[in-house]
């Protein structure tokens, strides 16, 4: 339905990048008006921290808090861990996003490579 990329500069760790990406996905779906959202990612640490009730005290705690703060906006929001192999579309978008200095959005369309990967993923 939609895809986006955001520049992630000056991020100290891969976990921080994954948490920032998760937050951006939640914000993007919120802005598009979706009410039922399934967020899939291959960063198990981030998925676990977003799902637990206890307060997060890790180096990504501010991002986790911001994600959780947005839960009430949705009728349903669910976070699922998927293997790296199942997340090739996201990684293709991330690679493409490195080419842009500003966020890039695709609504009801996507890059050919991304569409091909998504179609492979469905079958």
C-alpha cells in the first residue's frame, strides 16, 4: 500500500537504527490513517522491547517509549519478529534510501525491485 525511506545519519548502533526505523514505520502508518497495523522486523531486540510492559532502560528506551506512546492511536498494533530472509523488502528499501538526502515516499506504487521482492515474499 505504501513505502518510505528516511535518512538515518549519525546513529551510533544498528539497534538504534532498527528502533528509529520502527518508530518511523509507526509514524508513517499513523499519518496514513491506518487503524490496524502489523509491524514486522528482523531486529529481535527492538521487537521484544516494544512488546514488553516493563519500562525499557536500554540505550533505545526513548525510542521505545515514543513507539509505545502511539499505541492508543491504533485499534490494533502488533509487532512480529521475522527472519532476515523474510525482511528482504525492508532491506531493499533501506539500500535505496541511502541514495536520498530527504525522506522518500511511495503510495500505491514502489520501485520495481521492491515490488518484485514483495511478490516473491507473498508466494
